């Protein structure tokens, strides 16, 4: 199974088994829906979503068969995952970018090593001897070709660490 991280259980809410999930997952509409299996924690405990609603900046979720706070308090602080095969989405996930070769003006500048999460936007960490930090926004990303494992960026002065 290919687990995709979608957020963290921050707390419970009320006494009827509702949990609060903090998530900035790109395809929330596909993941947070009734009937979707969630896999929680390091052991990937399977729970099926019974209800979902938004409250402030949180996704509030209940699970089938979990009707009391005691049923879900064990998940507090745990990461939440979904199976990639269960998601329906148009585009690519952030995880798909890791390992892609990055090109600028047809010159290879490195591979995507990791993705840094910030409040403003994600940043691609590209390494090839030196480290380049590329904002993962449309102004900088020219094209993504997952089949050929290639990511092209738009050239902007000062974007790359030039030695």
C-alpha cells in the first residue's frame, strides 16, 4: 500500500468521538469524504470516515464505530494517511516531485531532494553539489513531466546559487 500523508490529529472535539485534523493537503476534497479509509499513526490503524465538516482551520472527522471520546483519544498527535489508490485527483502530489531532475534553460541543475513546508508556499530543495531553493509556485515551475522524471523551471535572475 502506498500511504500518502494528509495531516495530523491535533485533538478530540466534544464527547462523541469527533477528532480535529490539521491538514494542508492539496487534494482535500478527494481525501476528506464519507467512506474514505484513513490510516492513523505508525501502525496505520484503519478507520473509515463517517462524517466530515470544516471548523475554523480544521477538518473535523468522525469514524464508523467510534462514538465516544475514548474511542479516538488514542489518535491524538498521530499522523493521518490515505492510500494513494483511493484518491481521485487531477495533477500530481508533492511526493511525486521528489527525485525529479530539474532543468533551467535546458541545463541540468540537480534533483529534487525534499520539499520544505512554509506558511506561504512549499519550497523545492534541489541538490547537485550546491543547494537551490525553488518556490513551488506557478511563476517558477514551467512544467512537470512525471513520465520522464523531469521538472523545468523558469529562469529568474538570483533564483539559482551560481558559483
